[in-house]
C-alpha cells in the first residue's frame, strides 16, 4: 500500500512527539512479580530466531497452563522507546495473566519501535507468526481465544497486525493509540475481530480524537467495539480505573467464532 508524503510525515511526527515525552508517558510504575511462584512461571529473557536475527520476548505461563489446562493466548505490544520489561512493570499485565490463567507474550520491538506500514512490518509479522507457532505447539492454547493488547505505538501496530492476521486474532485492546494506515471497511480484513479502545481525554501525546476515530471506523465496518474515554487522564496506562480488569472482561467475552 503506497503512502502519501503527508501520511508518512504525520506518522513520523507522532513517533517523535511520543519519544520526547517518554519519561512522562511511562512514569506510572508497578511491581514485577517473582520469576517463580505458585501461580505462574515468568521467562523474562526468551529468544527466537527470525531470518537469522535473535528476537527477544517475555513469556508468562500460569501454573494451570503448565499442567495442561487449555488457555487463552495474549500478545502485549509495548510503546515507542519502551520495552517488554518496562511494559510488564507499569502495566502489571503479568498479575492479570497469573490470576486469569492465560499465556502472556511480550514481544520486544527492534530499535524500540513497532512499524506502522505493511512494507516495514513484514519482519515483525514473521516474529508474531513464529511466536504464535512456538507457543501454540508448546502449550494447550485455545485457538479461538488469541488476543492482542497494544499501548501507544503498540496500539497502532496492533491494528495493523490484527488486520493482516484476522484469521488468528479474536479481539484486541488498544490503549492510547490510533489506527495509522488501517481503514476498517477499506483495508481487506477477512474476519471481524472485536476491539476495545481506551484513551485519556487530555492525552498530550496522541490526541483522544484518534481513539474516537478507532471506534467510529470499526463500528461502521461491523466490528464489535467498546470505547472507554477517561476524563482528566493523560497518556499513561490507566491502572487507576482498573483498566486491566476492563480489558480482560472484554477480551474474554469475545472468542473467535
């Protein structure tokens, strides 16, 4: 898909603005669970080979899954200038996985940035495909319950990935990010995945209007959509409104048909 100069410059501008606000955007901290506990095992430094390049990811496996119980699979994509480990720390998604019993994968972006066009994202699509194949072969994963969570730049990438892997993705939850080049209703999407969009009303990094467009575009294209706009909130992960609980309530209700 060819992009106009204006579109490319807009994407670069968003990326630069987010990078300038990294200390602000990721200041909301949490606690990192122990690597081994009775509820789950966390593998923080996993690697997988993609076209001769070792790509890093973090893996959380609840004890029930290790024992063979069928489980959902969630991929969590961090933001710009962020990482798998920092995202785990401030989002506290590890705790959610441990207590809700899903396998959680945090892929790590190259150069701390997820691409926003298909041409630039092909290696990261292959990264996702390899992780999906590895995890589904290793654990008892329910293929109808494969979900994405994306934050900021990771939210933009989640839209792109879901639109090109809709045969695998049941639903996505996107926090503080927009559609980018994805145009539901125009972009050919084989299966209509559900979308939960979250945004702070006073976000100075990615304007809240971007998530309003997410809701409008997906609803118009016939997707199941839920939208949460948080009054007075900025770009940070919205832990103060139990965003993790709201995300899981939505995702767990939207298995792929």
